[in-house]
């Protein structure tokens, strides 16, 4: 796929995600449809979705996650520090490791 086609595809994906985020409060089903369409476009073009988009949708039911409204966010410190996002629509849990910056030790 050439460069121009990739840019057009990314723009389409961006527009669909922005529309999904804007309308998700009022019509979650339509927002879910936008997300599914954007994912299909990305898979067909073999383009990775940006991380901030991936973390805003449920991987199980493709619902747009609005923190405090349809998902629960918890910070856990077992093993390594991580954030657990629970979708209240389907109950799926997603964990993200929180990487901490290490300080340089003064010898």
C-alpha cells in the first residue's frame, strides 16, 4: 500500500474514532458501529490502531469506554503496578502495566 493510501486510511480511522467518542454518550450502539468499522478498515489496510484508541474501546464488545460511566478503573500494585479497566457492558477486564521511571543512583 502506498503512502497516500495509508494517510487516507489513517484519516478515515481518526474521523470514525472522533465521531464515536463524540456520540457515545447519546447513542452507544452507533458509536460501537463506528468503532467496528474503523477496526475493519485498519485490519484491511494492515495498519495498527494508535494506543490511545485501543485503550478507549473494549476488546470484547467494542464499546467506547467512558471512564466512570460505562467502565471502572482501578490501580493495583500486586507483582507490578498496573491499571485494571473493567467494562461494565460485558465485564471484560483489561490490564495495562504502569512503567515507572527509574532514578539514577548517585554513587
